[in-house]
C-alpha cells in the first residue's frame, strides 16, 4: 500500500506540474496505472514517461490485434476467420482506428526524444481522449469476433463419411 500511496502523491505532483486535465481515476480506469505500478514495484523518477509507456502499450496491443484483422497471417486460422467477418468498408474504419493508435505510439517516441514536458502533458490527455473516442469501435469489433467464436464453439462440424471405392 505504501507504493500506491507514493504513486498517488507523485501523480498529484505531476498533474500539478504538467497541468494535464485527466484525473488518476480516469486514466486508471483505462490504462490500469495502479496495477502497473504494483507490477513494476516502483514509481519512476520520470513518472510521465512511465505513465506514457503504459498508455502506449495498450495502443500497441490493440494495433497488433486490429492489424491481424486487416492483414491476417495466412497460417493462422484465427486471423483468417476474424478477417473474413469484416467487409472492406469496415476494414477501412478499422484502419482509421489503427492510424490513430499508431499516431500516439510515434508521438510518445518523439516526446521521449525531445523531453518536451508540454508535449507529454498533451499526450496524456490526447491518449485518454483517443481511447474514449475509439472505444466504441473496438467494442463493436470485439463483439463481432466474440460472436463468431461463440457461434463456432456451439456448432460441432459433421464429419464426412469416407467415399466407398467399391461401387
């Protein structure tokens, strides 16, 4: 518990210093920052970079999943089945989401290089806003793929009877 208290204190200082709008509760609800701090077992002296890294991990994870729908691995029945669930118009919408997620990943890298604290603050708010904007689309996609697998899990394929070679 001391670790989380320390994190919350450092977060409050960071929020005051950078003046981003997002609250810890809002960020934690999406990015599970408290869980991440517990998993890492420390609060970085570069807390904004630690938080940004956690945020980018979520976007990169979603990007990878969505990419497998757009460009399925030909050796993966999972990827091919899910990709076939979406038409070209829906895939264009998925690409739009992917473009927004990867934009944030690249921006975070740029922020790490420039050490621009104002850009880091903007990134934190932008990441939360982007997630909130595109969460409905990601939910629609996962609902659709869940329904695919739910249907397939309840339907037992019938085995074909072997053909007789003796007329």
